[in-house]
C-alpha cells in the first residue's frame, strides 16, 4: 500500500483535533465574579468576557464609579459599582506629558531617576486608591453578604492592581489571573524560575544575550522590582492581609496560590525562559481575521493603489505627540506615495498632506488585516504588537513608556520591526525609518514568518483561555498544577542547607582522617624511640 498523501494526513489531524476539542467536558453556565483593571487592560478583559458570555456564563464585574472604560450597564455583565472620589486619569495624563517632555529633552542619569521616581509614585498612588476601595468593600457587610450569597464559582482578575486577588482569598474562591503584569512588574518573577543572567527584566531594554555589563544592569533593574514590592507596594496589601485574612498573608504568596495564569504572551514573541504548568500562554487571544472596513474607509484605502497604506496610532492613552514632533511626522507623511491613516486627537498638524486621513478612532485590527496595509507605526503596546504579528505587518516603533521599548525590541531582534526613540524623532530620522522598513523585504518577510509561527497552534489562544477558565470551574480549582516550592525558605530552595551539610560532612571526614593519620604517626614515632632505648 502506498504512503497516504500529505493533504489527507493533515486533514485527518485537523479533524481529530476538532473532535477532541468538541468532546471537551461541558461546563454548565457558571457564576463568575470579575475584578478588572481599567484602561487598556480592560480592553483585553472585555474580549475574554465576551467569549465567556457567549458560552452561557453569568458575569458580574466590579467597577469604580469614575471608571474610564468600564461601563455601568452592559449586555455582557451585571456591574457592582464602588464609589471612588479620586481618579488616576488626570494624574496619569500629567505623567505621560512629563515623560514625553523628558524624553525629547534627551536621556541622562538625572532624567532616568526622575522618570523612575514619577513612575513609582504613580504606581503607589494607584495601589493606595484601590486598597482603600477594597477596605470599603470588606467593611460593607451588606455587600460582602451579597457576594457570598451569590455563590460565585470563580474570581477572574487582572493582578496588575491586586484587590481582586485579596477578595478571592477572603471569599475563598478559585482564582484565574488574566495577566502579564503583577503588582511589582512582569508576572513570571513571582511564579517561575527567573535567572537574571539570561532573562531580561522588562524596562531594562535588554535581550536574552547579555554581556557582563548588561547583566549588571539587569540585576540593577531587578533590584528596582524588589524595592517596589518590598517598600512601595507590598505594605499596602500587607496591612489588609493582617486585618482581614485569617492567618495573615502577603500579596506575592496569594499570587502564587492562583489556580491558573492566563499569560498574555507567547514564545513567538517572548524570549525562551523557564515556566510552570499552571501558566497558559494566550498571547494574541484578542486577534481575529479582519472584518470589512466601513465603506468610506475602504474607499480611502483602495484609493492608495499599488503603494498601499500606512497606519499610525500611539494607543488608547496617548492622544497626541508634542506639536513639533507631530508637525515633523505629518510633513514626512505628506511626501510619501502611500495613503496614511493616523489616529491623532490633538491639534491638527500644520504640515498635514492631502494623503493623510486624521481620525479619532480606527478599526486597528481590521486595518492591520487589510491587504493594502504595508506598515504599522506604533508605540509598542502589547495588544498592537501581537495584532501586528497575527496579521504579518512590519512595525516602525516609537516607544513612549512602560514596557513598550522592550516589546518593540523583541520585534527588532527578530528582524520584524525598527525602533526610533522619541528623542530622535525628526523629519530625517522618521523618513529614513519608514523607507527602511518599507523597502527592505526582510522586515515584511520576518514578520510574516512570525505570523505563521503564531498561527500554527493546535488550539487557538482564545479557546485555550476559555478551556482553562472552565477547567477551574469544573474541578473547583487546580491545586495539582501548583508547586510547593513557594513555601520553602530561600536557603532550602537553593539547597544551601544541603550544601552546608555536605560540606560539613566532608570537612569532618577530612579532619577525622587527618587526626587518625597524625595519631598513627605519633604512635609510630613513640614505638621507634622505645625500641632504640
């Protein structure tokens, strides 16, 4: 009998995979409590909630009264609104403007320390506000009773700000984390072995191939994470643990007790590193095939002809760049043969060309998936980077803050993108960057290779996310996937006590042998002297 044709083998594999997924044990509609983080984090969480709602689950979302994005009323969920007088929105806006101003003025040690100080101050303010809100929740007997009476099957939360983690512990609920960030930085550092010799700390701007000096820098940035957790963030949560959680706790140990970590990354994008069995990588879970564009936008895109379209956005937080930077970018776009769609809500640039369409909002995913899109000019947010990978569009990155430089660095290392620092953005550098990414085929080819790798999975990231949420619901947790190593003291974790015992045993053996040898030598000398006399 001849060999089975390859296409038939592939067809059988796909059929069997689909069959296995379809025979996954059903999960009746569960009652899920959600404690999200606002802003761009909510965009991710809402996409997951849409899928859970479509699967028949009942969802309750806890939100602040002054929430930026989380609506009070929604067909997806019932909301519980917490009164909060203070908002981080204005404080965050001031921080972003100061950050961009400092970058434009130029990098220096003083600038770095100022930005670090401002960042840590903003983070502390955020945690302080939400810890106060959590205290109000725990002190509200009627609210706590209603939460307990609701008999939730699961609490789903983003632990970048962690009141949801503490609330899950208080209510004794299984917990699933929708995570990349935790209270003190990137999530892996709390749960997985993370040698700083080859795992770059986000914020360091390093890769997994470091020189000695770079490893020194990496340890310095890791020290900032430890300092942030021990002295700036941890104490807020420790006070809650001591007062409301029986037996006490700390926020890192509570994170380590989480049943499943839905981690918004994957190893097409991330550098290889150790991981744990309860970390499920769902990078790109928000990505879907492109939908048709609105008619007016489609007409504009098609009018670009063979030159195609460039799209530019700097994310949900940044509405506009400083005027001189925006004017420089607009003048470069005006000279390009491509059409340009630019999300820009600030003052209209004076150098804007007829080929550039300024919009308040754009269907980013659908534009990235359009065959006319040739280049994505972006700030390097996780969502945008993963969507660019999914659709295979090369990136010219202008990182502004947080993890954006590190995200773009991962694309640049793989030859799928190029970085221009905000301080270096001018007419000449921006034009050269666009021409380089557009004209060198390697950028598009490398990005399309990443796209093929990302899509080549036995199960789509969203399906994985929903499966593991329902897995925790079905089994009322997943403690068998958690290691007990977290409970070990540091000297036991690194076997220093075992090493000390072995060294002691070897030392005792050597000293005993030496003592016996000296005793025998001395006895032999005395015997020799006795015989001579």
